[in-house]
């Protein structure tokens, strides 16, 4: 068989597998793009309904919808995944395989629909960091490595048999935005490799309880506002990792109590570790009023280098100190958290 015939055969195989893709945020666009540009037969896309955003509450399309519309792909945006009208439309696509990337928890009637199953791309090395915010929590816990996993969906969330994994390093200075983008680039190729495994019937999925795990399993629950509050009674490294694990979004925050005793919510985006024992109470501020602002932790200080006041833009600490006087008696409120 010559190369032209081989290429034609491979294209025919791709076209024979009917794929439904489900996803919403930017993270989910890259795998969809790889499928479309790779010549795979995406028969439909499912994403979240448009949501009001901004001051005008104008409806905003999800990044996945924007890409699907650009490519002319059939699209569904169900409010509820168990609605019969949605299920009928989904069945009409006659998918052989469903792929889920950063979407929603699917009911069994949906994930069990296609004959070749439904697989999910999850942004961690399962079984570690099961949950809604795996990238954030991996950075918060100071992991030096994280990764991506494709696995078949089953009843319990993020517990299905693993198909493939790829490992991705995390540098000590990386924030969650950097790690997110690094994983996003790796996600497309991993999805394609997984689809090829399924297409060629070479999948050898492994139960998660058979995978080697170092230490205890760490969850990755959804982040809420209170979850993002900085606990200055933690060690310097823990506070530093917490800040970069929430930067640039949703951002770690604290309450700055000024000289008049007024509390101001401050988001902190960047910091540096200043190690060395301190006898100062956690949350105590040290500053020269010009170049630095250090906040005491359990075993040293964190140098705040980038922050944001309510209704203001993000500023460097030098910009803040030029326009805002930090009184000697000012401090950061402490708040005990379990991370």
C-alpha cells in the first residue's frame, strides 16, 4: 500500500468514529481544536448556556462555543443534563465516543450513552487531586510535578479507569496561570493519543487503586471566596505557595487594617519568601514606606510584591507605597484555614 493509500485509510478511520465533545472554558478549546484540525469527526459540541457578565450583564459565550461557532459545529447548550429534549438531541448525533474536558458532572444516562464510552481529561495525576480545582490545589500544596489524566467516566466523580497520563513539571516560582497554560498545551495531544487508542482498540485502562501514589490522597475541592483567604499563621513557604496557587485567578486575599482601625480587603498576586525566624506576631507588617512590604508568618516573612485594592488596578508594591501610606501600626488580619 503506498503512502497516499495509507493516508486515505487513516482519514477514513478517523471519519468513521463519531465524536461528541463537551467543554466550556479556554482550557477545553485546545483539545477540540486538535480534534477538528486533525480530521476527526466531531458531530456535535455541548457547552454551558451563555451567562451574563460585566456591568451591562451582556450574555457571554463560552470559549468552547466561540470556537464551535467559528468551525460551524452543531451545538447544544442545555440548562439541565437530564432534560428529555436534550437527551433526544444528543442521541440523534449517534456518537460512538464522548469526550469531556472541564465541563460538568454528567448523569449516567449521558456518559453511558455512546458504545465506546465517555472519557474525561482531568488536570492532575489521578488519583491525586480529584475535584473541581486540581491545578490550584497542586500549586497551593507546593507540588513539584503535576499532570494530565484521561480516564473513562463512571458513577463516582474522577474515579474511573485511567487510559493515559502525562507528567508536567512545576517550578517553585510558577503561579497557577503558568501551570494552567502549560497543561492546556499538553491537553490536546493527550486527547488525540487517547482517541487513537480507542480507535485502534488498544486501550489498556488501569483502575486508579492500582496506580502508585506517594503519600496520602489530596482532594481538589471547588474554590470559594473564604477558601482564598490568606492564613498568616502558616509558614512562609505555605503562604507563598498559597498566593501563587491562586494567582492570577481567583486571587488570594487578606484584610489590611490601617492605622485608623479600618479593614480593607486586598488581593495579593505576587510575593517572595523572606526566610528566617521572627518573633513578630503573624500578620504584622514591616515596610520602609518606599520599596518593600513584609508580612510576618509563623517562621519568617512574605514580601508582598503585587496587590490590588478594591476598585483599583493591580499594582506593584512600589506603586502602592508611593500613593498609599502604610501606618506603623497597620497589620494583616489572621484567619485560620485548613488547606
